[in-house]
C-alpha cells in the first residue's frame, strides 16, 4: 500500500510547481495585456490626429476598451471595430491619393504630412517592445523594413492591419499555451483525485481485511471451544472422533473461504495498482513534455531574438528583484541606458541588414564585457539598458566608460565597407526610496546630455 501512497505526495509537489508556473504565465499575459492596451490607445490617439473625421470610430473602440475595466481585452469584440476603422483609413487615404483633376494642385500641408507620418514613427516602437516568437520574428523584421523604408508607399491602414495581425497571433499563441497548461493541470487534478480515492479504497480494504481476520479468528476460536467442550462431555471415543472431525472440517472451510477472498482481493488491488501506475507514467510523460514547452516559451518571452540578450520583460523582472535586494541589504545599485549613435543614418545609408548587424555586435560586446553580477538587455530599437548591482555611481561610471571605449575601438565592417559604431550612455544611482521610473527618467536625461555634448560619451545623473 505504501507504493501507492508515495506517488500522491510527489505529484502534489509537482502540482504545486505547475500551479506556480501557471500563475507566472498569467502574470506575463497580464503584462502583455497592459502593453497591448497602452499601445492600442496610442494608435487610436495617432488616428485622432491624422484622421480627425474618423475620431468617432476611434472613440467607439476606446469606449469598448474602457468597458472591460481590468479584464483582458475582448479581441473578438474589438476586431470588427478595428477592421472597420482600417477600411475607413484605407478609403480616406485612397481619396487623398486621387486628386480631383478640376482642382489646382496644392502643396501638402506640412502639419498634415507630419500627422500621417505619426503611424510610421509609432509602429516600430510598438513592434520592438513586444516579444514575438521565433516563427513570427521574420514577419516582424520584414514589416519593420517596410515601415522604415522612406521609399515605400504602402498605406498606413495596411501597415496598421499587418501589425495588428502580428499582435493578435502573438496573443493567440499565449492563450494556446495557457489553455494547454490549464488542460494538463485539470488532468493532474483528476489524477490526484483518483489517487486519493484509490488510497481511501485501500484504507477501506485494509479495514475489511482486518474485519475478515477477526471473523476468521472468532470462527476458529468458536470451533476450538466446541472441541474442548465435546472432549469434556464425551464418553464414547468414536463419537468424540466424529465430533472433532466435524469441527476441524468447519475450520478448514472458514480458512478456505478466507484464502479465496484474500486472493480475489489481492488480484483486484494489483489490477488497480497497475492501472494507476500506467496513469501516473502517462502523466509523467505529459508533464515532462509540457515542462519543456513552458521552458522554451519562457525563454522566447524573455529573450530578444536578434541580439540574444534578455528583453524588456526580463529586464523589468530583474529590476524588481535588484531594487528589493538594494533596499533589504542597503547596497548600491545603478541603472544605465545605452543608445547607438546615428543609428537611423546607418539604416538609411546601408540598409536594415547593416543596422541589425550593428545591434548584434553591440549586444554581444555588452554581454561579454559586463561583470557576472550585472545584466544587459535590449530595451527596444537601438536602445540597451544595464543594471549594475553593488556599484555606486563612480564605480559604475568606470565600468561603463571601459565598455564604451571598447565598442568604439571595435572594427565594424558591412560588405567590405568600414563603419564607425559608437554609443552614448546615461547612468543613474538609486536613492534608498527612489522608484524605478524616477531613476529611468534621470538616466534618460543623462543620456540626452551625452547626445547633446557630441555623443560617444557617458554622462552621470547627479541628484
């Protein structure tokens, strides 16, 4: 019976672990929802500015978003409105692209041109900040290349539609993973319930076995008592032998019945145990497969596919841990923001392949030059962030300057053409009770000072 009870304890521990992983997956989904909600709001804001006559349609989508409160966005309800708004933008742009031959040609209003460009400026920021799976990364890169191409004439409505499709597919992939995990947890819950029931049946079986033993003992004792009484009262040896044989025959019958019952019970228990072992083995295989999928999914969600560095989600998680440790232990903590100098010029002059190669080189260099306790991550676009635990502002400045000089001295070539790649950096040290947003803002201000002072330099944010 102990072999049957043991897997119940092991699988309860695994059940708790999977519940924890499921909770982490829900947290990631909530973050993705928050990001999607914020980005959709920004897109609708840009549409208000670029297409004032479509503001009512955009407002309808905003109203639907507000009705959900903190619940996940109902994509199935939002999709018809998004598609209708996309079609309206397409028709609006088509009318703008077809001038009236009876009207005199006029120069496009610079302000209107700037408003229409807002979508192309915003979409790359949106796509850079979402962790796409490997299967969708190629599509994301292709869409970014189209958006950033100044010669491309694709309608903004089509670009928005393609970006929305990518985001929706990412959302569906996350929901599928969550559904698979929920289904397995339900299977595991059912299996644990069966194990509990099986254990209870075994406990009941033990009680029945004990009762059967007691009944056999009583029956044998009664027969032996009858034999003693018969011996005491017997006057004839033949009658005594006959009576003793009869009592012994009854004892044998009781023992045979008990043995048959025990054999049947043991056969039934063994069959149940074998079925339970097969069920547990199947669950173990499913658990191992799901565990591998979850680990791979977690790596995809927390890793930038281009540079191999941790992405923004991973950085935010590590930042929370380091801030908590700083406040608990009273040790210093610094945050640095890096930005590749003249990155847009590299993309415009040499193409996005050159820009991607520059990002890869910078990412690898940052990864190899940081200390073991530090963390470097790609924050989006040409921007990188770094955490330097147990380093004050002056110590962090020394480390960052060494990295900056190393990158500036690294030879970089694209198609046999030498390119000069440099980085500007802003660094800030956490005050004991300062929140992360305030430190990020101070580091960002320091980065802009570095840009304003000629680039390829590190600036410290002083309190």
